[in-house]
C-alpha cells in the first residue's frame, strides 16, 4: 500500500509541477523586476513553453511521473505512473483550454450583440466597431491612453483571419456581414441582428449538447478510477497487489494490458463527448 500512495503522490507532484496555480503565476510575473537573474528567467521561459501546449505539458508530466515511478518501484511502476501523470495533465490542460475557449467565445458573442445594439441606436459603423473591437480580437486596451480603440482600415480582413479557433466562426461571419454591407449598401444593423440571432441559437445548441454529454464524462471518470478501487480491495483482503503488478511477469502483463485498454476507452469517450465548441488540443 505504501508503494501505491507513493506512486499517487509522485504523479500528483508531477502534475503540479506542470500546472501552475494562479498564485505561482503571479509570483512568476512579479519576478520581472529582477531581469538579471538568469536562472529565474530561464525557469519562466521553460514554464511558459510547458504550459502553452496541452501535449507538451502532458509529455513533461508523463516524463516526470515515469522517472519518479522508476526510482520508486521499477519499470512497470514507471510505465503506470508516467501514463497516469501524463493523462491527468492532459485532462487538466484540456479543461483549462476549454474554459479559455468558452470565455473568448462568450466575449465575441457579447461584442456582436453590443455592435448590433449600437448600430440600431444610430451609431456610425466604424465607431460602433471601435467600441467592441477589443472584445472581438482579444486585444488589451488601456482606456486612459486609448479611449477609442483604433480599428484597422480593413476590419473584415482582420476578422476573417482571426487565429483563435474558438471564436473564428463568429468573427468570420461578422467579416462576411461587414463586407456585404460595404459592397452592396445593405443595412449593417439588420445583417448583424440576423447574425446575432443565428449565433445565439448555435450557442444554445452547443450548450445543450455539452449538458447531454456530461453524464458520459462522469461515467468515464468513474471507470478511470476503478483500478484504484481494485487495488484497495486487494489490500483490504490481505493481499499485496502492487507487489504482484510491479515485480512479476504475469502482474506486469496484466498492468500493461489494463493500462492500454483503459487509456483507449477514456480517449474514445472524450472524443465521442467533444462538442463543437471545444477546441481539440
């Protein structure tokens, strides 16, 4: 049982190493006042590189888990701890990316609604677009230095080339409406009113789909935790399952087969329950 607790502790430590909390991010941001510290700057760059990509963070967590598992109980433990650490980090980063995508998408939808309302109120299109431009593009504007955000000469081109996939469909449709109004003289307010209605309906359907698949995700999480329950049951009846899994050929074969089947099942479930609003990692 001690080896199980050690493996879980090591895996959790590996996950925490690649998934910084808000407090740690604030501390890292505060280190900017000491640029002469080369080691700290290198650590900050490495942390950014690891946390920027879901796959990179998961790979680092898997490597740390494997190294710690190998030093604790051997190669089989390294495989198990590495797989669980990497998969746990992948799910954590994936959830964080989905939350960020949801925030960006909600901001873009609010911007389209506000733009339509301003145009209905009689505001000039360029000025109305300037009010919502930071929310559409995700740019940070200081209201003291730039009370009116500068809109590019061809905003439709910028919106159509939005590199953020979570809101790309929203900005692309807005770009089409802008070009249509500029080329044909059609009322932009009416076009945006229809666009806002369509986007709101799409968002409602997306949220409904996410709610319907929530039960399947919970089931997948419970299935992923079943091996821990089995190991605990083995210790409860007086056996030593980890000794069998780590240090015997039969146990190692069972551990590898179970790990492969479980990983494939959870990955397949995540793929089936992914909604349109989710951005693949």
